[in-house]
């Protein structure tokens, strides 16, 4: 039977296909983006029973899950133990945050042990990459540079070079000639990701792909991009601090919500092994409104300082509430709880709340620290030196238990804190620390505030 050729209309931006031309794409809402394409239909063949068979779970081997160390222990922890053979890892972040620096430093470590890295750049020339490598003091013969944006050329060069690792910077610059849309469009990004995924699985090469983010903070391109890859890492930070946070939001080979903290310096990124000492080393112990909280980032406990400033409304207008590093709505809720359960005049004041160091924390365990910081500032009471707190605060003013209580207490004790305010529900987790710590197991916010006033005398 002869093959039949049929026509279809394909959106050059997102790849949406329809049998007739339409003005506006129903998928991406782009006007006048449909191009005609010839489709060749082949007669269907009966599926062969020998194409594949079901295999018992107990018979499946895991030899393909070989992990490679990156040379950065914190990065390996976020990845779940290292790079997995044949995996596709997507690293997203704002421009200038340090993605290319991280990729080049990883390349240096991966080259140890006579491994070969192919570094594909669609944004920079080879001389520009060389200048960065000299600044980072990277000199190895096992890093091969290839400046190209054509997908077919990149795949062909990879098959010719047979590297142990492939790094692509960035996915938005890659394009396929068969697709008429420009580089960075939804269709181009999706096809490039699919090509790199097929390459990684077929050849067993770990592929690291850099991705840009939009102004909303999400990785540019279709959401299916994050679904296709094995691991998604976000590289975060801001211009006001030299710290960078690498956060795992998806990981098929390890836990999610893990973070690694780096410091950007002249010679590249340096790992921060003990972030708790870093974020509480400059705490203002003798100033009201400063409270240290034992938070959790993934499975890693981190002590951070919550700072609050409560002042009278200078302009007698609507009171201001300025929040940094925490959820604004949650702070408004906590202020309402303080006013109604502790009888404080808070809502008529200007309130400023911030997490020192530039971190952002959204977990409920920070509630008690934020509430006590506002209480301390409003009452002009200095938090007793060496005190750490954690706990969730409800609308009734009750303090609820949180997860990983034992890890939080252990981190506080290890860092040198000798007093701790915890929820009564987490008292069992503190039994092993009763000889070393003064523990306040509070049922509600009033009990915690009374303990604070009594110790501050």
C-alpha cells in the first residue's frame, strides 16, 4: 500500500498541531504562528510480541545507577550522592548568578581520574571561557570546548568525541534547523531537551544543562521541560550578598528540597559546610527583636536570625508591614494573634521583619521566632543570650509541634546555644538534651512570652 502524504499546520512557537489553519494558537496564544507541514503516514504494522516482555521487579538490575562524585560534597548531597550515569540534570538561575562558574568548576573536578568533559557553549566564545578558567585557576587537558548552537552538530560532535560528561550552556541557545521558530522558543527548547535526554539514556552520558529563568523565577520554556529531565536544581542568590543557594526541586535519584550554600569569591564558588555558624555569628544579642530559629532546609538544620523592629506610626496613616525572607500573609496573621491573645497593641504600629543573611524560609517552624521577635521589639526586651526557638503558632495562640525536632535541638546545642524554647508536643525529642540545655516546652504563645520576660530580668 502506498504511503499517503497529508498536510498539517504546526505552531512555530509551541509545536501545537492542527488540521487547518487558524489565526491564534490555542496553546500559546500567539497570532499568525502556524506553518504548513507535510506529514507522511505509513501503514500501521501489527505489534510484534517479541518487541519486549514484562520482567519481574526482583530480576531488574541497578548497574546503570552508577554515581560520579562532582568534587563538591555539598553538591553531591543535593544530587543524592553524585551524578547518575545517563541522567539529565537541569540547573536554572538568574543571569550572572554563577551558573557558568559552577559548571566550569564541576568540569575541573570531573576531569580528575582521567575523565573527559565536553563543554558546549552557545553563549560564549572559547576565548571567553578560557578567561574564566584562568580566573578560576583551572588548567586541564581533559576539558574540551565546543562553541555551537546547532543541535545536530552538538549531537554529532558528542558521538565523535565520546566524552564521559556533557555540559550544555545553555538550553535556550540550542536550535534544530527543521523547526522554523527562533532559538529559545517553546518548540526549540522542547526538542533540544528531548534530544539530550535520548542521548543521555542511549549513550549513558551524564548531561548537565543550564537554563535561564523568567522574571517570575521559573525556568524559561514549557513546563514539560522540567518534567522531561531527571533532576532540576535552582541556583539562587541576590546582588546584596555573596552567598548562593543551590536547591533541588526535583530529583529522581535522591531527596528534594535539599540545599547547598556557596560563597561567591574572586576564585569562584566556595562550599559552606556549616551555614549555622555563618548566619548567627553576627547576631545582635543585646538588641531587642533579635531571635535565632532552628530551621530545616531539606534534611539539613540551619540556624538563622530573625530580626524585628516595631515602631510607632510616624505619619499617622495606614500602618506599614515590611517583610523580608518570610511570607507576608503569615506575619500579618502572627501580629493579629499577638494582639488578640496577648493583648498587645501591634496592628497600629509599623512593623519591619527580616531574616539576616538573605535566606528565605517558608516552613511553619519559623512562626514562634517571628512572633517572639515582634514581641521582644514591642516590649523592648532583649532575648536571653544563647536562646534558640522553633515551633508553629496557630490562630488560638497554641504552639504546635514540628518535624525533625531532634535535629533542630542537636544543631542548636552543637552551635553553643544553652537555652531553647520548643513546642510541648516535641518534648520527647529533647529528653537526651535535658542535662545540657535549659528547655522551655511551651503550650502556647503566652507561656513562651512569660518565660522570655522572666529570663530577661
